[in-house]
C-alpha cells in the first residue's frame, strides 16, 4: 500500500525551502498524526538530532514512522559534496552521510542523497565527477545494508546539478554501482522540469524507485499547480510501488494549510 509522509526541516539555513513543518520533530509529528499522515521525513542538520532514545518515543507516541532522512544539510550547512575537487572534502561528505545512515538506520529509515551529489565544473570534468559519485554511492549502499534499508538517490533538475537530472540517467547510475542497495527517489517537482513524460519515466525505472517526493509544478502542495497527477499515480500502481509519497513542497500559504492540502490530494489520488 502506498503511504503518505510530510517533511519536517530542522535546518535554519534552509528557511524558505520546500519543507512543510519546521524546527521541532515532536510538534511536526503531532500535527502530521492529527491530519492522518503515515510518516514523516526529516531534514536533519546532523545525525545528533536523531538519537534513537529520543526520536523513537516521539514517533511511537504519534503512531508515525520515519519515512526517510534528508542529507541536504551536508551541502547547505557544511558545504560538503561527494564530488568536490578536494579528496578530504569528499571523504568528509561520505563520513557525514555514513553517520546519518547510522542514525536513520536504527530507526528503520533510509537516507536521501540529493544536493550532496554536487556537480562538475572547473578542473573536475563530468566523467571524473560521475566516477566519484558512483564510487561513493557503491560504498554508501553497502554501508546501509547492515540496517536493512537502502540509500535513496535523487536526480535533481538542471538548475541544481549538472550530473543526474533524469530518472533514466539515475537508473543508469544505480545499475552501474557495485551495490544493489541504492534506490531512486522520484521527485515530481524536478521531474516536471526534466521529464518529457513523467509517467513513462516512472514505468521505465520500475522497481528501482524507492521513494517519491510529492509536489506540484510550482513546488506548492499537490493540487496548487498545473501537474496532472493521474497518469503518475497510474504509473506508480503499474510498477507495484508501495513506498512513501512524501510532501517535499513549500509551506504555502502556511504549514498547516500546506499539510491539509497535501493529505487531501493524497487521499483523492491514491485512495
């Protein structure tokens, strides 16, 4: 069964970004549970905010699951990417993600790698950057296996990276890895920019898809833009997808209204 989730950002540097709830996991979980979401996706500044002994009781009390943990603070807050020209920085980026995997894995949740993929440029060619990314994802996929969860790799639109912009390119990357424990994250906002046919791209990626980000064409909550979600929903059903559809969207016009709009759209489309 396809499940619903909503995002909670704990990263002040990401203020204004596409996250519904902010600053407080306990309060975000309470509000998500009140509206009927199945889980929450946390954008964490560091692994330390996801201590098992503190986070698990909050989730349990609200009947919620931790759907995924975003790693983007590694770039936004710490300026780390897996394709930085500096070997030391690349190693620090890998270590940051490994520590997130430790924290999230103990809570049965995967970690998302999106903006930390970085980009090519200057004296780092596309081939070199892609090679570094492949090496890091292979290592991180193997590392996450100990917790029984995958790593989620997210293709981003052309304005955020020049490495992997489409599900097809993402599938090629994932299938070339030395680990089979990396899945794709299909972000419907990025796909609206990059894909000629979102539904066809989803069908082509098939069981490589492990997570979905739910947002409209303008990155507002689903139903507040011009995306046609019916073919996307049909494609997800066709591939047998049973993971989370998570609201990574702007808190427009405010967090509670954005969350209500999302869960209403989810129920209309997926139920």
